[in-house]
C-alpha cells in the first residue's frame, strides 16, 4: 500500500495513515487503501484496532483540498460516498477502534476520529471543522457525529465558526477521553487496546453493537437489542469459562485467555 500501514501486535492491529508530506490528508487512494486494510483484518486473531497518523505533527489534516478543488457535483458526491462508506465501516467494524490522535484532526480528520469508538490524543492535537471557510459543509458525517458526541450547541458553534480547538478543550467538551504527551500516546493506546483485547471478544463485540444500534433507536427498542445480544453470549464458551472461573474457589488458578468462541 502507498499510504496506509498495518501492523499487528498480539491481538491488536495498528493502522497508520502514512502520507506525512500532506499531513496525512485523505485523498481517494488513502480512502481506498483504508477500505482494503479493514477488509483484510483477521477477526479470528485481532480483537482491537488503533488508528493513527504518521509523524509527530498530524493525525489527518482533512480531506485532500487539492483533489477536491476541481470536483464536479457528481464527482463530489462520489468522493463523499467513498469517504462515508469507509467511515461507516470503521464505525460499525465488529471490534473496537481507538483513534490515537497525534496532531491535527481537521475536517475529515476530526470526522474519521469521530467514526472510531474511542478517541485519545496528544497534547499538540488540534481539532476543528473548518469546512465553511472553504465554502462547503462537513461531508464525512461531521454535522451528524459531532452533535452526538459533544452536544448540539457546542457542535453548532464549532461548525458555524470553523474555529479550531486544542487538546485541553477537546477533553473538556468530551471529544476525547484523555490527553497524553506525544511520547506517551501510542503506548497508552496500545495499553488500552490490550486491556480490551484480553476481555471476552464476543461480549466486547456485542457491547459495541448494542451501544451503536441502541443509539439509533428509542429506549424501548434499544433495550430489546441489548437483551438479544446479552442472550447470545450464553451460547459462547467464553461465557461458560468466565463465569466458571469466577465461581471456582481455588485461589491458585490462573485465568486462561478467552477463546473467541
Ligand atoms: N489537503 C491537502 N494538502 C494538505 C492539507 C489538506 N487538507 N492539509 C495540509 N496539506 C499539505 C499542505 O498543502 C502542505 O503541502 P506542501 O505545500 O508542502 O506541498 C503540507 O501539507 C504541509 O502543510 P502546511 O505547510 O500548510 O503546514 P502548516 O504547519 O503551515 O499548517 C495546517 C498546518 C493543518 C494548519 C494547514 O496545513 C491547514 O490549514 N490545512 C488544511 C486544513 C483543513 O482545512 N482541513 C479541512 C479540509 S476540508 C465531502 C467529504 C468530505 C469533506 C468535504 C466534502 N464530500 C461529501 C464530497 C471534507 C472536507 C475537509 O476535510
């Protein structure tokens, strides 16, 4: 791949958008390669993904403005669909995805981070939806995901003003869960991913599905979605093992890794 790296560390897959000269801006090739990378993740082996950007300056500085500048209406729609499809694939990916935001997360960069399950960032990170200054609306879900994450008023302020915010403000408004130094960021992301990966994989997947699907509907239906996904866990070996381990009074026993079945 030209612009996307994929590395496996134990049960954790690390996807790096590697277009540092353009601050990891998303062009069509990056979007296509991200799509292929996600399709190639071995879900038997990998239990959590981390998404980050190459270098120390930028996570993703947005969609590629050079490529977008000459698009026709039809081409703009096709570009938007390519991005939206990948972002939705990330959002609904069966296993959790952590965005490790190591610098600029502007426009499409903020939007791809919001498609991940969990966001943590470095202290030099900068977030914003500057699209209105370019004569467009956010096009990769920013008008939809930002209000759901930080509330309507704050999202409208960020989108209408196009003003960037720094890491500490992103933390304060709940756009990121934690802020680390640049040096600490990946180690912390990997630690969190490993913590997720050691839990029962089918239960973790079902939690993601319950939260995502439940948020798309009203509470009466949402609770039924949870009931079903909760019930499904009782057909797994991991539930039988996890509960039997708790109930076993032998203090010398050592917990085995969950088997993902
Ligand atoms: N696209 C293309 N190239 C970019 C880029 C971008 N978004 N951001 C940076 N670069 C390139 C710069 O052009 C420069 O390239 P060279 O000149 O070296 O060839 C290189 O990266 C380094 O950037 P700077 O020289 O500008 O670096 P600085 O440190 O001075 O400034 C910056 C960093 C992040 C503040 C600045 O680069 C900047 O403002 N970048 C643009 C940020 C931005 O406005 N991002 C939002 C883009 S709009 C849609 C779907 C999605 C979208 C729209 C429509 N449809 C539904 C169709 C999404 C839109 C966006 O994301």
